């Protein structure tokens, strides 16, 4: 019995000591926060929670954000930069109040843009800082980040632009819902930047931005939704020939992004219903891309990454056309499947004939004609580096702009 009492007493004392430690930790405002990825990382951001549930003041929010942005800007190692970026993104969840989240996102956007503009060109961790600062904004889903996104999508660094468009997609419906300046700014930027963007990777994010849901969200009125569909389709039509040209020119990044563009075209086409006249434009766009992919497939090396990307693109375009006009045939898929084990020359011929069948037979009644895609000019469109914003001097010289192009 004495031994049992001793054990109970020891357990009680241990529990009491743990409880006291937790109380002391909760009452100590300087208790460091753990890093997101490595428990050895500690942070000491300014406190903003009174413990009474009151929302923090603007000054408290700004100070808290400044701390995390400062960590991203000044840390000497990748781990700390990544963890600080995650903390910056996570802090918006501290309160659910819409006013807090709107204010937090807007202030974070301002401070992130300042960091991007001031990042030293000769900093070995420049790319890591830029990406993790921009990445934090992509999760906020608050319309107050729109001014910051306007800066990100014109930035010289390719991955920052990619993340800017990825974030813009998350507030697309909010901009359309609000209308007026927010929506018109979005459409104007989409048109202007699509005309200047030279990266196939970034264009993949732009294509996803232009891919609207199949049904109108309830919070967006019918007039605003129809206006958005019209403006996005016009921008997509204007830029589509260049995308086809890049596929023809064997540009691997554009081959990988083009299926996203085809999906955007398909969604906008479906919104036209069964009106043949309205469907003619989107169907011609899909046919143009199919023709370009077929020509590039003809030239692609057997077993290459390009050949694989082109097969995907051909099948995606055909699937979209089938869903729109339902011809009861899939000649490209059939040709690829039948010629799978045949010499490449045989496959090329069969695919070529299948593409011809689409514009020569299956789409004739829809007004689709044989594609006429001009060869890409040597100079191409205006490069994004000259398109304004606040590029970091030296990005082009150091190669930072293309460093992360393979997998943003």
C-alpha cells in the first residue's frame, strides 16, 4: 500500500508540474513560436492577441506582418525563409472575422510587394525569398490583395508571375461579383499581360485563370457573368494564334500548357449552348490547335517528352470537340491506338489523316475550315521583361527569371 501511495503522489506531482509549465508558457508573451517545418526553428513575432478575443488593431496587424516579411527578407537560410512564408500565410486564419481577414490580406500584399521591389539582385537566396513571399498571397482569397497581384503579374521573375496569376484565379469570382473597378481592372490586366507574356509556364496559369466554372456562381449576377465570359473569350481568341505558333515551333512549355487553354476554350464554348454560329469560333480555335499539334507531332522525336505532350494535347482537343458536336467518332484517338506498335512514320501518317478528317468532314457543317497558322516571327511578341512593374536589376543576367520554369 505505501508503494502505491508513493506512485500516486509522484503522478500527481508530475501532472501538477506540467500544468504549471503550461500556465507559465501561456502567460509569457515572449514565448517563441515554432517554425512550420523544423521544430528547431523559433520565432518571436509581436503579440496581437489580448486573450479577450478582441480583434487586433491595424498597427498590431502591420507589425505582425512586418515581422514575418522581415524574416523572409533577412533570414540566412532556406528553412527559415520557407517557415516564415508559411507563418505569414497561416496568420490570416487567427480570426474568422471578415474585416480582419480583408485587412490582413491587404496589408500583407503591400509589404510583400515592397519586399519584391527591394530584393537584392546579387542575393544568393533571392529566388527563395521572392517565391515564398509571393506564395503566401496565393492562399488568402481576399479581394484586398488585387493591387498586390497587379504588381506580381508584371514582375520580371517568371515564378512570381506564375504565382500572381495563380492567386488571381482565387479572387476571380470576387472581382466579377464586385464588378466596376475590380472586374474591369482584372479584364484589362488579363488582356494586356496575355499580349506580352512570353513564358509558356506562366501562360498555363493564365489559361487556368480564364477557365470559368461550368455554371454561374450564385453570388455573381447574370449580367456580370455574361460580360466576363465575353471579355475572357475575346482575350483568349486574340492570343490563341500565338499559342498555336509556339506549339508548332516545338516549344515544350507551351505544349504542356496548351491543354489548359483547350479546357478554357471548351468551357466558354459550352456556355454558347447549341447555337452553331456561336460555336463556330471556339470550334475553329480547337481545330487550329489540333492541326498545330498534329504538325508538331509529325516532327517530334520518337519517345521524346515533346511527343508525349503532343499526344496528350491531341487527345484533349479531340475530346473537347467530341463533347461539343458529338460526331460519334474519335479518329485521332483511334489512329494513335491502332498505330501504337507501328513505325513512327506510319503513326504520323495516320494522325495526319485523322486531323484532316476533322476539318474536312466532321466540322464542315459548323463552319470550321482548314487551319492557316502563320509561322512564328523571329522576334515574337514583346517580351515580358520590358512590360513594366518593378523588376530586380540583374534578374535577366543571372538567369533567375528562368530558374524555376520547370515546375512553378
